[in-house]
């Protein structure tokens, strides 16, 4: 199970399609507030979060504490983000299989 958070419907559907095509189940949300309340968040292997879905985006430690760990953050341009354990940053547009490879690597990693 992969938790997806993307406010743009087209992006959310593209992420759903790409991950489902690779055999992952997805739980998809437009807002972080609904994603963290999802009962499926507890079984997700990771969260894929588009930065545009975060209101008043401020890169600070702890912003993703209530999401499934680890987090793959999709950004429009690379910004300096305080180092956080369990976060991968991918720059949009996603080229090649960067997202799929990241999710596969997280699925294969031992869970704490």
C-alpha cells in the first residue's frame, strides 16, 4: 500500500496509474489532512506527497510526522530541506522510473 497525497487530480491519477501498474495498492488523497486520517495509512509502505498539496509550505522538521514513513516528496524545484530521516526528494517532472524505483527500494527495505 502506497499513500498518495496530491491536490492536482491529474497528477494524482497519474501517480495512481503508475503505481498500480507496478502492482502496488494505493490510497489516494487531495489533502494531507484526509491522508493522515485514513485507516490505510498505518499499513502503507510509504507516502508520496506532492509539495503543491501542502498549504503554506514551509520546510521544517516534523511536517510529515503523521504520514506513513518513509516519505517521497515531489517538488517543482529542489529546495534546501532540513535533513529528515526517511525522506526522499524527487524533482518534477519525474523522468524515467525515478518514482517507481524509489518505491520499490522502500518496499524492499527492512521496516523498523
